[in-house]
C-alpha cells in the first residue's frame, strides 16, 4: 500500500469487507476503480523512467541457452507477421490465467460447461485475453504446474452491482434468500447450484454505493430499476408477497444487527429506499487458482523443484498461492506483491 501510494494512489481510510472474503481486510483506492487506478499511476511512473512498451506483438516462444539452462529473452510476432527476437537477462510472465480458454478449462475441470463464459467476457462479444500463454510458453522448459483443476466460478456475469458486502441480498427464483451473501465464493457457488435454474437475483436499493458500471448495465439490460416490490416480483416471476416477506425479514435483521437465517456478519443498511436495483446472475469462470509453480522469489520452478534461471512469474499466471479457492480482495494484492518481487529479482538476476 505504501509503495502504491508513493506512485500516486490514494486510499479510502476505512477497510471494508470485499465480496468473497470472510473478514474486513481490504482497502479501496479513492477513485473506487482499483485496477484501473493502479495501472494508470504505474504506467505513468514507468514512462517517466523510460520503460519501453511494445503493443500488438504476440510472444510465441522463450529464448533459452542451447542447453535450456536459462531464459534469455522472447520470440515474438509483429502485427505484420514478422518474427522478432528480444534478448534480455530475465523474463517475467504476467499474462494471466486461462479463463478465456474454455477448452483448457474443460481439460482440467470437467465441471466447466462448454457454454460457460468468463466474467471478463460475459456476453461473448468482448475479449478475455487470459488464454494460458504462460503455461504453454514455460511447459517446454519442464516447468511445474500446480492446482490447475481449481477454477473459481462466481456469479459475476453482470447482474451484481456492489463490490462490497452488506448492502444487497441474493434471492432465488422463488424470491427467497438462500445464502450468506458475504460468504466465500466457493460456498455461494455450492448453494447456487442447488437453486432452480442455477440462478440468483441480486437486489439492492437507492442507498447503496454501486459500481462504476451500473449505468452501462442498466443500458444493456443486465440490471433493472424497479419502483416497488411488485415490479421486482414480476421481473423474477414469483409471488409479490415472497419479496415483501424476504425484504421485511432482512431489514429487521439489519435493525437488530443479527442475521438469524444465514449469520451474515456485515449488515450495513436496510433495503427499502426505491428505486430498487435488481440483476440476474449465473455462474461464470472467474479465476484460475492454478498455474505455474513458483517460489517466494517469484521464480518459476521445474518439476524437480529447481528454479528456471531467468524466468519469473506473477499474478494469475502462477499456481499454488491460493489453494482450492481465492478469497475476495486477494487477486490485485497478489499481482502487486509478486509483481514487485519478480521485478526486483529480475532486475538483479545474474547468470551463474
């Protein structure tokens, strides 16, 4: 946090409970758009330091010594189709996981449906650039992979509006709550799979602080405004009294600060100020807990446990840090922490 602040990031002073976490453990940047904020400031600082950026080039291979004892650069293809070589004393793989590669996801986890989309590209009309390149580039060097089968599925295909817990509820097709909305992603996933059509509806009201994308979601039909509970019920297709009972019961829990049904720990507000905001959610491929095995120095490891000289990895390209599931709020932290470590180690790397 101190390092990002030195780059110009400013923080909200109070920690909060992120979606998918089990405790109040995270801080958000002042703008509310963490990832964008980090990249904007780090990009500006990198340019001040003279870092060279090359866009629209695809890395096809890693350059290695003849005996493959160390990595010394990359082979890349230009937009015109030409092959170019860049030699360097070290390479960092920071190209994400493989959420955008459905065949790879299904190869390691048969619970993934062929029709399932990633949360980075929920409509199928955009781009999810996380296609498993780090693994395909490093595997020929006998790189170890870890936890590939642990793919995180979450209900984040466009219907949710909040990045924090305590100001919305999840209901099923009957208009009833079925889970502690502040629980870990894996728990919500398990309970959602038991619900009719494996669908939930996220409901909040005018008081909550919504994500920056809510207006876009209203325009594309991912989220709806409802004047009253009757409109909510009509949208879901359930009896109006079910919604009335669910909201009244939940709001009473908030006033008493005790969730008697699911023991949600954070009850920030009642949901009773129109207009109501409601969005339909299903499970999507969100995060790959698995990837390249690495150590505390961000070095990529071989199958025998030794490190591949000159090759580092950070972020979702790596595996083993999170185990079977990722706690909410941990992904950007992982990228920044191990991105810094990888950068420092790569800068100081000397062969031999």
